[in-house]
C-alpha cells in the first residue's frame, strides 16, 4: 500500500498533467466520463453500504471499462456486518447475530459520532445504509457479462470492525484475537470485461 507524502497533494503526487478529478453522483458517472475509457476501476471498503441500487452501480462501472479492463473490489464481509458485540468494549463475550443476513429494507440509525470519530451535530445524525449479500455482488456482475478472475475471503481488514480486534504489525490489518472463532471479516474480488469476438 502506497502512502502519499504529507507535504504533497494527491494531484501533485499523481502528476497534475495525468490526473483529473470529477465530482458526480456515482450513478451519473457515465454522463461525465467517457464510455469504455478505463483499463482498471478500483473500489474498496465501505462503498456499497451507502448504495440502494447495486445493479445500477455495477452497470455504470462496467460501461466505463474498456474491453479487457478489470474491476477490483474489497469490502467488509456481509456476514460480519450481521454480528455485534454485546456491549461496546466487551472483548470476552461471544459476538452475537443482531441482524438478518437477507435484509431488504434500508437500515436507518442515529450516529452521534461518525465512523471517522468526528462528533455529528444533532439533527444530522441519521445514517441510511443498505445490506447486500455475497450473492448480490456476484449476480450484478454476472448480469453485466463480466468474467470472474478471483474471489477471496479475509480474516484481516483495515479497521477494527469490533473493539476486540487488534492490528497485526506485519500487515497493518485488524484481526479477531487468538482463540476466537475464525470468521470472514472481508472479501475481495476481481472481474474482467470480456473482449468481443
């Protein structure tokens, strides 16, 4: 993983003459970017939980890929999202299932603090999220005619989904402690857009 120098902006580090930044709704990306113009599209960790229309997202990004182009995605495992600690900071009790894996409605919660640790002002604390299953992730790309290159499930992820997780200094990822049941915390997949005959 490459980290940008603290004294450089993203545009400077990636060469201003080769990078451009576009602001648009993700579903409108095809309106502001050229079709079949990308060799690689990458998305990761926390993208799709905010999206109600997973198929629309997949269709948009697949249309932006060149034939032979690849899409790589890494995300928290849908099964792990159904579990919770009995109380914050409880590192001894077993994780328990608190949500259906197949969750059709939006999940609406009040967040006094954001996932970045910043306090959220009252009146703006409503978070709306959407649960997607592994089947959903496979189905939307198969519907687009994409070819699966690989799929992996991971025990280590880049953040502590539960307070009991600890950072491994060797790979900088967070894991459940030794002695805990081994559970899938994340997954990654890569798809390739076929080249027409």
